[in-house]
C-alpha cells in the first residue's frame, strides 16, 4: 500500500496561519452543559501533524488588560496570554468566528496536542500539533498549563459525570 506523502507540519501550519483558514478533518461537537463544545477529529492525524491555530485578535498586553476590565468572565476564558520575543502578547479569541482553535478543551492527564508559537510574516501564531497519533472520533485536547482550574477538582469531576 502506498503511504500518503506527508507535508512538513511547520510548512502546513504556516500555510493555514497565513490564510487564516482551518483544515479538513476537524469538527466542532457539543459535549455537555458543563464542558460546552470541543474539537473532534474526523480523520487520522499522525504524531507531529499540524492540527489548527488558536486564532483571534493578536493584541498587546495593555490592550489585553483593557479588554479584561470590560469583558464578562465567559469571554475572558478565550484570552490566551503568552510571552514572545521578550514581550507579553495576547490572542483574544472571544469573538465566535467558527474557528476551531478557540474551542479546544483542557486535559492535563493525557492531552493529544500541544501548542507551539510560530512566527508567520513577523507575527506570533499559536499553533497546535499532535503529540501522538489521533484516530478519527477523538477529542483534541491540550494542557492549559495552569493548575487552579475548576474542572480539575475531583469533586467537580464526579459531579459532572452525572450530567447527561
Ligand atoms: C477556550 S474555552 C474551550 C471551549 C469551550 N468548551 C466552549 O464550548 O466554549 C475554555 C472553557 O472550556 C471549558 N473547559 C475546557 N476544558 C475543560 C475540561 N477539561 N472540563 C470542563 N470544562 C472545560 C471551561 O469552561 C473553560 O473555561
């Protein structure tokens, strides 16, 4: 059987980041009332493959602080702050634009994706790559990186298991 020719994952990420589009093979699915939606694969992704970008407005730290003062908590969760080239930045993905990256959920135990910062045309882009093979139907997840998250509490976890 002939193996499909694999595009270099960084080149792949660069193309999608440059065009601002999402690739085929990912879908948005509703999970439950607590978790909301999530991103699920409908195709096989191999370890190392580019998955999608966490897209939104790229803003300065000052603008991020200004928006955080006026945003409701439900919007603040879409603000991803990061350090790049010695400066603080934020990608504000609060706007519901149909893109996939903003809906990727947290998993600190067995995530299947990780985020890398790529420079595309001089600007930082937050891109997700598979850290293992991901088969069709799996939820795409990554480790949000901080520990004081409500759903990581065992009590909340067992409570949520009761939600239909
Ligand atoms: C960037 S959004 C991810 C998409 C979100 N599920 C949605 O439908 O809008 C982050 C929010 O998703 C929810 N979330 C993410 N990971 C979760 C998890 N492992 N368990 C429960 N809720 C989670 C939390 O409400 C969190 O504030």
